[in-house]
C-alpha cells in the first residue's frame, strides 16, 4: 500500500512519456558504499537473496543514480515491481500534456 501512495504522490511531477535511461554504474557505486546486508560483500552479484532497487521508480521520475537505490529483499522487490509495473502502464495511457 505504501508503494502505491508513493507512486501516486510522484505522479504530478513527472513527464509521463519520458525515456528511462539506465546504467550499471550507479549500482556498483551504491554497493561499494553500502555493503550487502546479508553477506557484507561490496558487489550486487555477491548479495544472494537481496537486490538493488530504485526507491522512486524510474517511470515516475526517479533518477538512475546511487542516491535513488536501496538494498531490498528479493521477494519484497518483486512485489514492489508488480505495483510499479501497473502504475507505469497507467502513466503511459495518460494523455501527454
């Protein structure tokens, strides 16, 4: 529920049809500064059961940067991704301003 409220709150400040740029650099930067919660490794690949997830969805105007990342348990991230997928689909259907 909290993810839905967050996404709704971000809707007003985003370009609905913007391209989403992605890079692997922010994930490496974040992992170097914030070790894996379960293993202590400083690599996204070395963190079994956890994933790096964007705090604010890219489709909702979130930046692809280390500041917008967080470690999240893989099962929780999948649940959050399902909600974001529905929200992003809704955004794409909105008429462009």
